[in-house]
């Protein structure tokens, strides 16, 4: 590929990832609106459905979100009674996030989302899985090179 070809929009990996991320997020929107949550809130709930509790720092690292983005979102989720924020008794700088019954109730309602979106993607589960592995390799390589 020539240098001129490298600078074409259609050859930019970053643009393909950006456009696919936006498209996938649009696919989620109607389901998440039905649950009364945003996509980033859904990501927080995915972690909490699995772990039941996490610290803000752990969520920040796992979701690759800074605390300036995460904290206001967690406050909104607490106002919706999906989570509770509790200061650690051992270290008051640590804030624990605990999923509530209301947050757990959304799990049952969200259970169909991955299967529905997989079906509408036109890809097989194996194709999605393999693509996800490749994306994680890219993320890991990029993160390693920018540290």
C-alpha cells in the first residue's frame, strides 16, 4: 500500500473502529432506553451483575473511564436506585459501588440483549468471538506502546 493509500479515510483502522463503535452503540440504544439506562451505565451494570460490588477505582480501570466521567454517572445511577455508593470503613478515600435489588432486576430484562444484537449483526458467535480477541490484542498493543 502506498503512502497516499495509507492516508485515505477508508484505510484508517481508527475510523473503522470509531464508526463500528457508533453503529453498535446505536443498536443498543432502543433496548437500553427501554431499561432507562445509557450505554456507559449498561457497562457498569455488566461489571456489577458479575461481581455484585466494586470500587470506583476498579470500575475506572475495567471500563477505561476516568473518575471525572465515572463519578457523575454513578451519582445518576444511585439516584435511579440501581447502585449504592458507600465509603470504605477502612479507607475513606475508597468508594465501594454495590448493586441494588433494582439494579439486579434489570439483569433479567437485559438478558436478551446480547442474543438479539448477535442475531442482527449477521455474524456468527464464533466470528464475533474471534474478532473480539483481535480487538483485545490491538488494545493491549496500543496500551503497551503508549505507556
